[in-house]
């Protein structure tokens, strides 16, 4: 038996994003989890965009925007950026994640970028 134990660095909401567990993410946010929390130097929104983009890149499957849509629907700040890291728009552009860019545009109308 190993004495090494892996400690999960993610909060429950970030773990739901990391696992692409839409139902758990929605439940957690509906129960009051902070949609703008920062964990491991990512907001939930940037984590969602990064996961969707990277998953599509690695798998060769079409990109999905369900996680991005969920966190935006629950009020994620579409322009929040962790200092020294890419903004949601920059991540969406980096991954050529057009659906995320269009969702961000819808949620920033009148806010500026």
C-alpha cells in the first residue's frame, strides 16, 4: 500500500468543470456556489473555456460550449481575468472556440470588453 495520496486541488465547482459534469455544476451553482470563484489561478469561466478547447484539441472532436453556457447563465463575469493569465476572450481565441466567443459577446453587450 502506498503512502502517496493525491490531494485534489479543485473546489467542488471546479471539479465539476474538470469532469465535464454538467448536472453537478448546475446543481452546485443553483445551490449558491460562487460562479466567479478562482481556483488554481482560473475562474470557473476560464476553466470551462480552457477545458472545452483543450478537450476538442486533444480528442479531435467538435468543440462544445455547454460548460461555458452554464457558468455564464449563472452570472459569471465574462470579463473577469486573473492577473497574469488570459482573459475569457483571449482563451476562446487561442482555442478557436467560436461558440464561447459568441456567448461572451452576448453576455458582454453593454459592458465593453
